[in-house]
C-alpha cells in the first residue's frame, strides 16, 4: 500500500473512531438519565413492578458499563493513531492488516495473537478470534 493510500486509510479509520466515540457518549448520557430517573422513582410496593424496575436498573447499569469499556477501547485506538503505533500488534510488533482494523478499529493484536490469547484464556476450548 502506498504511503498516500495508507494515510488516507488511517484518516478514514480515525473518523470512524471519532464518530463511534460521539455516538457512545450520546447514548451513554441518555442511558444515565434513564438510570437516574428510575432510581429517583418511588418504588411501588407491588413485587412484580419492583422486580421489573430492578431488572431495568440492572440492564441500564450493564449498558452504561459496556459503553464505558468500549469508549476506553476507542480512546486507546485514537492514542495509538496519534503516537504511530496504531497498526502494530502489541504482542509481536507485526503490522495488523487494514482489513482487520476496518472491521475492528480498536484491535491491538493481529488475528493470530488475538486467537492465541483467547485460547489461553479459555483453556483448552478453542473459539475463533475477531
């Protein structure tokens, strides 16, 4: 890939990451408002309604946590773009192909190292990597 094509691809991925970051923040603000509203409601003594409210609290909490984790991954990818290490695998140092980065722009490992890490984390069970 030529240097110009590479720079264009990196700009495109940066824009994708920035759009995703804005979307996460917007969705997260809405979820936090919802969570705050649910917590501020008077609890009905009816068990079923209380259970539904608890389920909603639980669901929104996990949505917010998931968004927080994804936002961290996006921020790390943007920092890697800034410092010139974006396309490098953190394990082996080899270049991560743009095909992988287009699909998973916050990938920090090449597909082979990601698969090795997943297999090690799961023990003997093998699951394909992203």
